[in-house]
């Protein structure tokens, strides 16, 4: 929303910055940063940010599955996003990075990284909603 302020006979117009378009490349970077923030927040909620988890295959699988669900745009590099998350959360070194890449290739080749169907997610959400309703009544 635009604002007009008149002070000392000087007119100042404040425009909303939402009207300025973002380039497609920058838009991809913004989406990737939002996904990264969501995943890091989830790891914090689960208290999985300790250094002992940095090479855990279970954490790697969890993050890879979260990325698989959250990334809609095929232009976003999922592997790089995963490595960036591990770098930010666990501050991995070069040898840890190569080990993570090998583990990721292993998980990918064995089809361990899966995206759940929308129907399954809906059914689980409905079940959880109904189950929580009954708990509150009882």
C-alpha cells in the first residue's frame, strides 16, 4: 500500500516494495532458502542438530525425504540443497562432504528416498485430526 506524507511542504511517497518483480533466478534462490529454513527448523524441533548426527544415514535419509517433499521446482538442485543444509547445521568438512555424497548416492540407487502420495498424506492428516479430537473429549 502506498503512503503519502507531507512534511514541511515536501511530499514523500512510500511505495510497497512488493510491486518490484524478482528475477526467476533469484526466485529459485528464495524458494531454496525457504525450504532450507523449514528443514533446519524441523531438525531443531526434533533436537537432531548435535554434531554426533552429522554422518548419520538416518538423518541423511530424513533430510533427503523432506527435500523430496518440499521441492516442487525441478530447477532447484536437491543434492546441493542437502549439502548446504548439512553445512549450515553440522559445519561439515570436505571429507565429511564426500562421505555424505557417497551415502546419498547409495540411498538414491537403492530407491530409499521416497515421496509419499498426496492421498497417503491426506489420510494420515485426517486420522491424526480425528484421533486428537477423541483424545481431547476423553
